[in-house]
C-alpha cells in the first residue's frame, strides 16, 4: 500500500484528542507531545507497548509510529508471554507508564522506556505516516494453541477505522470514546486507539465495565464484540447496546424487568 495517511483525521487543532489527569489535551498539543516523545525513543524497529492507561498508550503508539517503529502487542501480561515476545523481537524495547510494569519488564530482560506527557508546546498539522508501515503486530489469545501473530500496516488500520465509521456512523462532536477492552486486544485496539485517532472523537480512558454503572456518564452506547458473561440488568438498562454480536452469552440469574 503506497502513499501516506494522517495520524489524525476529523480534528480541528483545538479539538480534544484525549484527557490527561482529567485535563483535555488538544490535537495540536497531542501532536507536539508525540513528536517530543518520539525524539527521545530508542532507535529500534519494534516497541512492546505495555502502557496500562488509555492516554499514555495512545501517546506511545503515536510517538512510535512517528519514528517508523512497529508496536508489538502481546495477548496478556504473563511472564512467559513477555519472555516469548522478547525472544521473538530481540531488538524491541518496552513502553511502560507504571513503575510496577516497568520493573516486571526489566525482570524479563527488556529495555524499558517510561512514558510521560510533555504538553508545553503545540504542533500542527498532524504528521503523515507511510501506509505501508507495519504499524502493529497483534496476537491471538492462544486459547486454542500457540498465540499467532498478525501484522497490520498503517493503511490497513486506518481503513478498518473508516469501515467502522461507515457501518455505525460518525459519533457526534460532543461524544467521547470510553473503552472497556484492553488496547492490546485487537477489538480494543481498533475501537479505543485507531477509532479516536481517525474519527475526530476523543478517547477518555479505559475502564472496567461494571464501573460504568456509577460513573458520571450519560447517553452511553455500547459497540460490543460479545455480551459479557454476568452483565448486570442495571447496566443493561443504563447502556444502549447497539449492534451486539453475541457469540456467547450466559446469564447467571434470571433477569427481571
């Protein structure tokens, strides 16, 4: 796939891309932070992204892509999995946003780079990324055998976000995306990382599904890969579940209206 695709689509320079410590970060501020971080990243073809917070995962991904690097997204955080990733991608370093994860990665023998936001500058327009760049290597869960890698180019990821928007419609300008699936998972990666970047709608954070019941959010719409096991009736009432594709659903107890 030839040519380039922009890191951001649909954003005005002052529009919010994400929230850092509860404060909105504009598109121009996000681009500047990604460029600043990218200039500090190690020279390596691969980066293992183990960031736990949505905003820092988003920033780490943008910075790595700006350097022409490939994100490696392991299927879980087990020590043997990280060791396997280190053996497969010996030239990779690890992107972390918490001391605990950094220490864990170091124990597996990996180089660690701590992610911090530097938003003291603005940069506009967004950078262009080669469509042919292998932007991410994701893995199957391994539930039916050895986890298998799937490489995705930047062009393929952008087209996936465009397809999502065509299927479900463009979110409103007052909307924000709140993820409940880890961004290392393909569904979480597409909906909480690629979709915000390519839809002009900001990413708030990742959250535990049950926490949405008491969270200060309204008019929630869920785009779900499966209906989670044990989802509560109260949560069903609060969230409008749009276009669910329930390959497996089990209710622990009868649901009463």
